[in-house]
C-alpha cells in the first residue's frame, strides 16, 4: 500500500485520516476530522476542513476551501459535516460549506463533479454526480442539483431551489424557481452596441478625422436599414481610405460567431 506523501510545509491535523497514495502539497491544510480516500491530491495551498469525508481520487487545486464552516448566522460551532464521493475536481478558490443543524447537518456531493474556479456550494446542499459548475456558479443553502446538470458561469441559485437531471442553466442566469430535468434555461441576452468608444479613442490620440470615419462606418452598420453585408459593401465603397475602417471590415468579415450590433 502506497503511503501518503505529505510536503514538509503542509499541515495535517492529528485526527485526519489519509488513504493510500494521498498527496498533500506545500502549505496545504488538512483539518481535524477529515478523511481523504485513496489517491486524493491536495495541491499547494488547498484547504479541507472537517468533519468531512471524501472518497477516492478527489483533486483539490490551490486556494480552494472545501468543508468550511457554513455561511449562516445561526451556526454556532455545532458538529455538522460534508460528505463527498469520488473523482471530484475542485479548481482554484472553490468553496463548499458543511451543513447546518436546521438543514439536517450535512452537505453532500456525489461522484465525478467538476467545480470550476470561484464556484460555491452552500450549506445543506445536495449535489448529485457528473455535474458541471462553471466559473462563479453559486448555490445558496439547501439547494439540490441532480445528476448531469450544468450550472453556467456566474449563475446564482436561490436557496431551496432544485435543478433537475440533465438540465442546463446558461451563463449569468438567476435561478429563483425549480429548473425541470432535461430543460435548458437561459436569460435572454440584451447586449447591444452603442457606436464607437469616442471618449476612449480621443484619449488614445485619435484625430477628429479618424473619429468621423469610424462614426460614419458604425452608422452604416448599426443605424441604417442595410444588413451587415450591404453595410460592409458601402464602407468599402465610400470609406476605403480609412485604415481604421479597413480594420473594422476585416474584423467583421473574419468573425465566426457574428458581431454585437
């Protein structure tokens, strides 16, 4: 059986239990009453606190805090726990809180979940297996996320909500009600262009002539009744002497995902 590898600058509590092949990097911390299954890896500066129990092959990246105290005003040091399955990945600055007594005393995560940087799982949450939490996805307390769900970047999920199996929540979508399984929920995008960045360009030394040419180009693109192809053709015809407009045309023609208008 492979013994754990503990860096001399790591801190491992006396009551912690480390399985075979566990690796604990420099300045990483394994707190009291933490159980790490075989093959778990704590990179430098990762922190796990207890009472917590982790299955095999979980990976903790720098500056994550897994098993921290619940972020709840009513918490007063009671014994509450976090239970985690196997094969989960916790990227940088991910936080997962233990439970609270009023919520049953336990936060639980299944297997093979991927938590990208800055995502957060609040106290008393229940997360299934094979889920994806994109950067900044945030669960309040008592949320349930079922298997194979995706929570997009910067999505806040209100307490006590449920996200069903295989559901997809798009980036920046605020969830205040349950998301049915197999569904796609995305906030409608209202991003629009408002013409050229006049003040910024003036500060960068653009002459009035350069600004005038760009303003004419953007009027054709945004405010005329022409479609994009027609606007580009008109720019080539009437504004071809402007290097800035030629750059704009080249950028638009090479766009693979369209442009914001």
